């Protein structure tokens, strides 16, 4: 015969197990419902934009509430500030998604990026949503991005209180509002060795630049002729 104490203990244990199970189910459901802001971006500066505009299609559309997946006409991306970077922000749960941009609104107008930055036989782009918001790089239409590292040794210089910057014709390609802006692109000396550095992702190409010890054009370095091109640029 079970004692009252044993019966009470068994009931308590079962209730604790049920409560734990309820919390786990609730936590799983919360994780499944959590969505994050994802900004897709495409650089159309080298393209003539179609009259129907720029669209994006992919395996994310249904999850984002944008209709059926892989619909080339339903999801318009826009250039609101005229910098030739077209973008759209959607909310997505964690997962892996594939997508493509379309210069127009029908298949046959879609991009075909090279294998270096695409997956599968259809050359789709791919991205992963983890547990945070994400802003994707502004890939060039039909192209990939490369990493461009800027570094300048300031060991024998008095660094301006405004910091060290770099400016050039790469800035718009890297997502800045305009090229040759002396105050927009700041370098950092993270380890205190006197070398100021910055890594940016840009389309493949040739770029000119100069370093700025401060944040105005008057603070631009002056290069000797044997390491510069026309206009004192590196």
C-alpha cells in the first residue's frame, strides 16, 4: 500500500515533468516563430535597368509572406536614394535560402553569377539566416565581390583627431553614398602598431584611392610620382 507521502512525491514528479515538457515545447515554438530582418541588395550601376524594374525570386518568398517561391514578378526591389543599389528588407526565420535577382520580371531576364559566388546548376545565390538580422553585400548584377584591403603606415605621422580615412572611386561600389568622400570611410589601428586598416567587399575591377589624415580633402596625402597615377591617386 502506497503511503500518502509517496503518492504526493509521484504526483509532484509528474507535474514537474509535464511543466518541463511544456516549457520545451513553448521554447521550440518560439524559436520557430522568431524571424529576423534580412536585407537583400544588388548593385545595378553597370546595368540598364529594365522598364519593369528589378525583382528578386527565391526559396525565401513564401516564408517572407511574398507569395509563391521562385516567382520572378512578385517581389520588386527598389533604389530609393538613387545610388544604383537596389534592395529589399524582409523577415525570415532561421534557415538556408537560395535566390536570384531579375532585371525585369520574367525568367530569361535573371542574372547568372559565376560559380565563385553561386550554387547548383542554376547558379543561384545562397545565404543563411542564423539568430540575428543581416544585411547582405551589394553584389554586382551577374557578378561576385572581392575583398579589398586598405592599409597605411602612420607610425611617423601625427594622426589627426578626426582619424585616418581612405577615399576613392571604390566607395559607391562598396555601398557608400558617393565616391571621393574624405570623411565616409574610416580606417582603424586595432592592435596599436601604427598601421591603419580596413577590409571592404567590392566588385572585381580597378580602383583609385588616396589616404586622408583627417576627414577633409585638404588632409589628403601627397604621393610621389613613382607610386601614383594621374591626379595623385594610388
